[in-house]
C-alpha cells in the first residue's frame, strides 16, 4: 500500500474515532459537558466539541480506500473459456454439443424437433385458418350464427347431402382443397356403440 494512501487511511480513522468519542460522551452526559477527570477545563469555560472537516466525515471514509475491482478487462478468449470450457478439461465439458433430435417432416420435408410440431406445417395451417375465417366473415357478415357453419372447398358442395346442408350454413372457399388438408381433419368423432357382452358363468366347480 503506498504511503499516501496509508496516511489518508490513518487520518480518516483518527477522525472517525474522535467523532465516536464525542458522540458517546454527549450521549452519556446529555450534552452537559465533559467530566472534570477527562478534560482539564478552566473555570467558567464552555466545552466546544471539535468540528470535523468535510473530508473527515464518516460518510466519506471509503472514498480514499482501494476497492476490490478488476484492473484489466478479460480478453475474448478468457471469456469464452469461462463460458464454455475447453475440450481437454477433465471435469466435464461445457462446449455446445450438436443436436441429435432433429428430424425430417414426412409431410413437407422440413426440419422439426422430436416430439414437436413442424413449424412449416404449422404456418400453413395458420394461413389456411385465417383464410377460412375471412371467408366466413365475408359470407355471413353480421348475421347471427343460429346454425353451425360448415366450410367446403370448390367442387365439394354437390357432395354434401341435402339433409346436412339444411342443418348447417355452408360457406364455400374460393379455391380447391389443399392436398395436406384432408376431410377427416374436421370431421367429428362419433361415439362408439356399446359392445354386446355375454355373461360368462364359471363351470366345472364341482
């Protein structure tokens, strides 16, 4: 530690000690002055506590001390070494490992993660859904939805039965059905009929 910094620390520590001594004395004597055994004061003289300079106040004691801060900036090599480690480190590697769960989508041929939807197919479905919503809004407008709305593509209106067409509102899309959008995707699953069971009685019980 340089002599100048050490001297500044000693001066500030002495000033802090004097301030604490005055504060403790005023607290014990309720501001009535120091005891006669501690300070020799002439008769009739009033005690005046020492006034500390602004630089020696307790709040500014840490201004002259050294802080534990880095003096040099780490290089990019050291930062990457601390972040990812090195390949020859014995206690585990933190290097970025290649993904082994990337698969090909069988529908569009794009890449997808195992156990997740294909983002290309998902974007196509979102675009098609938005177009269907716009077609329904254009066809019905502000009319109340008193019946279920069914969407058909170009050339599919004739295949809808008359009874089903009367029960729902048909909205025709102004294009043909995409190849990936099958009809079974929007069909409701009917509940299976209860299976017929025959009671079985144990036999050969004697």
